[in-house]
């Protein structure tokens, strides 16, 4: 004799719960992509900085912006269940001076 669960226990994509889970996963992935692009832009601005730029922004401000972007990216990765950041650090080439300021509160 075999046991068959009721139809109400079957997972189907038409139920509201599965649709909600799909939407939440989609939003998490989209947010992760947005944060990744912010990290890339902040690190590119930091790498393009030159001390002789007239009227330009100082390096400390760029490092602060990059560390804020990386910090937000790491938090978003943890929300998505991705806890190991070593691969991300090497893939994006995040400098140690940025990593040293992660989570720092500036006044």
C-alpha cells in the first residue's frame, strides 16, 4: 500500500506562497546586483584617483565611499545566505585599506 499526500501539500507554482518566494528571491538577486555595481563604481573611482587632480575629491573620501559600498554589499550577500567573502574580495580586488574601514562609523 502506498501513501499519497493530499493535493493541498503539493508544491505548485500557482500558490501564493511560491509566487511570493519567487518574488523575494528575485528582489534579493536584483539588490545584490545593484550593490555589486556600486562596489565596482566606487573601486574604479578609487583606482582612478590622482593626487594632482585640481579641485578633485581627496583620497580619504573615496576610500570611505568604497568601504561603505563594500560593507553594504557584504550585508546584502549575508541576507542572500552567502557568508564567505574571500572570493568576492579577490574577484573585485578590494584593497586592504578599504577592508580595514568596513563597518567604521565616521563623524
